[in-house]
């Protein structure tokens, strides 16, 4: 009888201990979950923009979410590979995006591709490369040094923890790519390309160098619009370049789309007025 | 006028651009074109003219489109105010159906002339436009924006923080306190992550404006889609129905003289609808038109009635006899109307009509009457005549005769004559009263129908 009671007690202790372990998630995993939720919020915002018919803004939100989620997932793939998982990095990555430039190009506004790239270098002990990447992430005001440094926690995760996080990221990544197909960007990656103001300046510099280089300037304005589709000036740039290229349909498109998101923009309203006058409206 | 005529002749669909503002002032009808839909025509018989129209059976005019707009608004439970508000939120630049290269050049030129603040320095036109229409960046940004940002990348804060990250990553694996230091900030980090999406939605008001604009755009798209469907259906119906010549209770009148009495009034009313039966392949007004017409002619005869004593002298043999008496020396004849009676004269003509409008605008009309009925009802008119023969002491004669005038067709009848005759002479003293019911036919005054009977009936465009 004593033996039976003792066995029962031991079983209870084991069960209790096991259930306790299962329910308690380390805080550093909660941090990662918080980021995944944050990126998921951007995806949902993309859905909201889509529903409202704001495709440029939807692509911006999806792209931001995708660049962030994919860079985190690719970072984990790299860590897993460095921890001995898979024969090659490609084995671990599979068919998913596995190139920092390609991932970053989904939306240069996101600082996370530079950060996670730095983290991989850091893990490998390539401190100079890591520092350079961190610096590039830090230049972007969307990056919060205070909060985002917590993501360094990825470097201490066990392989099983990394795999668990990857599963969550893949779920979100799949959801995003179900509604969003990133267009392969020919615009080069640069740590300053998060700034639409900077990109507009490049466009102006392009025109200053050659006043007829509308296509060159348009390339910069489109890049500016991709990282900030809420600023009327970016729409003005695209509309004007299309006008000088003789593409009036696109001119109307950018004027109208710009006025959706920046209805009070003086320049856009003036252009609209001039177009309407000439169209005999 | 000539221009208008040419338009009618050649056209077919006289297309005019819609104005921006009309009854449905907040509706963008830039894609919709209207036909004139209506041209004046004149029907002539004798010296009389009647105004009618040559119109599209379903005219594709602004007024018609306005009706469709109202119907669409009602069906979608919207008002023009809703459209106005939606327009404010969304599309400011309307899409031009045709925008030529020349238009584009003018816009570019106008853009430069309307820039209030032309940037200083030797700038080219495209750069002027860029600077003039952008709000946030000034010309001075050139070359400095990148410098500012590059400076940021090299600030000691950036360098130190990045270096700190490298070191912290190394420590995390070795020092539990470092991990705790990070995880202690969990709440703040969770808050930060929650704000990621909000940050991209910008301020709440900005997001609301965008969402309102997008919703308005969706509503407008639905509205214009529904309106376009209605317009397409109507236009198809309009094209199929073609044109028609229409006179709807059109009236013309004239003063006329009847049996010598003037100032009677004759009114002609015309209802005629001739529908285009055949046209050319481009749906022009040219072609054959067929249909029916109905004419009613009425008369106001109060002058004739009140001056019957003037009329009677123009009525056949009786009138001739009275005139003869009046003309005979020694006779005194006095006529007066004692009863105006009742006079109704009406004519109703109806039949089949056909018109051909030639491509040069000439119109050929042919009317084939099927019925032509004249209703005459004259009764109760009485004229009294006193006469006397004076100037002879041997023979004296005087008397009074009453004439009754009537008609139930185009033939005046004078009848019911009664007379008192007195003959005096030295030898004879004779007085006698004669009465009788005999009648005399006095004919009809054909002047009443002079514009219709035997005249040519024509149709022509009012501008010709």
C-alpha cells in the first residue's frame, strides 16, 4: 500500500513538473513573439489597404512586413545552419527567399534586413561586418535601438527554439506571400534608401545632371514612393516625370492616387486643376 | 444659322461636349457625350406656318442624362451632396477622353507660368516644375540631404550603439544577467511591437482621411458603373429608336372674312408624328419618316353673327336682290340683325403622312387624307329688313321682311321669310301681310378654306 501511495505521489510530482515546464515560456521567446505579432499587424494593415482599394499603400505594408519577417526567418535559417543543421544553407532555406538584397528590396523602409544580416555576422564572429550592418540599421529612424537590441536574443536560442520560432515565421510569411508577390526590384540596396526625401533628392540631382533624363529621375521617384506612399511630393515626382515622358494616363493616375492620401497637397491640386482645364472639364 | 443648318444636314449626331456644370453639377460626365437631339421644323400650308420638331425619339441630351443620374442616385440611396462630398475626397483630376500632345505641351507651359515661387538660380523647366509643385523639399536640398544622412551614419552615437550590439550579442551567451536585462524590458518591447503597424498608419486623422477617401472612391466607382450601364442601355435604345418629326397640338390662327364680315378667327391645330423608318448606317436624321396626322380647324364667328345684316347682302340671290333694292332710286332699305343665333364651323382632317429627309437636308412631305369632315351648324340667325319707296303721291309702298339664316353643311340657307306690304294709291288702299316658309340657297364663302384646299403642304428645317 505504501509502495502504491509512493508511486502515485511520484507520478503526480512528475506530471506536475512536466506540465509546469510546458506552460512556462521563457521571456526571450515572448520578445520574439511580440515582434512576430508586430509584423503580423503590418500584414493586416496591408489587407485593410487592399480592401480600401489602396494598392500602392497595400504593397508598401505587405512589403514592409515581408522584408521584416523574411529577414528574421532567413537569419534563423543561417543560425540553424551555423549550428549544424543541414548540409548546406540552401538545404535549410529551401525555396524561401535566401538573399539579403532580395529580401531588403521588398521594402527598403524596413530596417530589419540590415539588423538581422548584422546579427548573423555577429554570431559568426565577423564583428566588423556586423557593426557595419548594425550601423546601417541604426541610420533608419524606424529602427529603435532601445527596443530592437532585444532581438539579439536570437543568438542564444537553442536549435529547437530556433526551429519553433521559424515555424511561426513561416506561417506568417506564407500568409503574406499568398496576397503579395514582391516585384524583383532593380533599384539597388543602400542603407539610405529608406528615406523618400533622400531618393527625391537623387531624382533632382539626376535631372540637374541631365535635364532630359526623365526616366532616370522617375526611377528614383518610384523608389521614393515605394518607401513612402503617403507623401504627396512622391506622387508629384512620378506624375511630372510621366508627363514629360508623354504618358498622360500615368500622370492622371499618380495625381489622383496622390490626392487620395494627401488631399490637401497644394502641388497635386494645382496639377489636377491644370490638367482639368486643358481637358476641357 | 448657316452653321446650324450644316450641322443638321451633315450630322447626324451633332456631338457637343458637356459642360462641367449642369443640373447634375457634381457628377463627372466627362465620358458622356450628348447629341443635340432636337431641331426645329416648319410645316407650311398656304400662307400659314406651324412649328414642330425633328427630334430623337429618345433624345440623348443633358436633360435626359440628368434624369438617369437622378434615377441612379435614387437607386443607390445617394444624393448629389454625397457625390459632391465623395468627389472632394477623391479624384480631383478627371480623366480626359482625349488629350493630345499639344494639350500636354500647354499643360507643361501653364505649369511653369503658374508656379508662384520659381526657384532662384539657373534652373531648367522640368526642375522648376519639380521644385514648384513639391511642398516639402527645397532647391537647397541638392547635395545636402545625402550629406546629412551620411553624417548620421558616422555619428559617434551610431558607431557606439552598433559596437554595443556586437558586444552584447557576445555577452548574452555567457552572462545570465545580460539576458535578464533584456527580458526585463519585455513590456516595453511588446508595446513597441504593437505600435509598429500604428506607426505606418501615421496619425489617426491621416489614416481616417485616407480611409474616407478610399471608401468614397469605392462608392463613386459603384455609382459611375451603375450610371454608365444606364447610359449605355439608354443610348442603345435611343440609337435604335432613331428620330421623329413631331407636331403636338401645334396651333396657328388667322383673322378672316366670311360673307363679307371681317374679324372672324380661324384656328388650326395639328398633331402629327412621323417616325423614322429607314436611315443610313450611321443613324443620321436622313431617311424616310412615316406616320399619321390629325388636323382640327375651329372658328370663332361672333363678328359674323353680330353683323349678319352685313353678311346677308353677300348671300346669293337674296343678297343680290337686297343690293338691287338698295341701289334703286327712291328705295330706302334698313337691315338689322335681330338674333345672332348660333354658329359652329369645324373641320377635321386626318390621314397618313410620309416625309423624306434627304442627306442635304431637303424635306419632302406627302399627306394622304383618309377623312376630311366639315361640320357646319348655323341656326337661329335673323335679319330684319325695312324698306320703303317714297317720293310719289300717287303710289306709296313700304314693308318689313325677316330673314332666317341657317346651314348644316357648306351651303347657307335663307328661309322663313315673312313680309308686311302696304300699297297706297288714290284708287286703291291695299294692305296685306305675306308669310311663308320657303327657303333660298345662298351658297358658301370658300375663302374660309383658302389656305388648305388646293395648296401645297411643305416641311422644312426652321433654319432654311
